[in-house]
């Protein structure tokens, strides 16, 4: 009986210590009156860019960070504003698979 209780408590502690999220995310929120176009996420070291398209006014996008292909990397987010000016914003100076952090970008 004591061994069963010990194993149950150990199992509960092990499960409780696991991270709930298996992915890190970038939450992009457009809080402007105009669409944001040409959204891109760039992994600097890998020199890989992923196009996300357009984010409409007062909407948001949840982008899962690709840790399988990019174990450790810096991430930059870019877009074109209403004047078609390219904006670059650093999301993470160092995003690593073991961190699985989430980041938020608010465009105002």
C-alpha cells in the first residue's frame, strides 16, 4: 500500500512538472484601423523566412515557432504598414527548443 501511494505521488509530481505547452508561439495583434500586409517571420541563423500574408484590422494571429527545424535561433518579424513602409521588429534574440517561450507583438 505504501509503495502504491509513493508511486502515485511520484507520478503526479512528474506529470505536474511537465510544461503544458509543447510549442512556443508568437501572438501578433493588429490594433490599427488598417490591414498589415506582407507579414513575415524570419529565423536569422537559418536564413529562413515564412510568409504569413495579411493581418486585418483588430485581429490577431497565433504563429507556432518551428522548433523542429530551428532548434536555437533569433527571430525577426516584419511587415508593411499602411504607407507601405517595411517595419522590422525583433521578436526573440534567442529562441531555443528547451525554452518554448511565447512572445507577443502588438501593432498600434
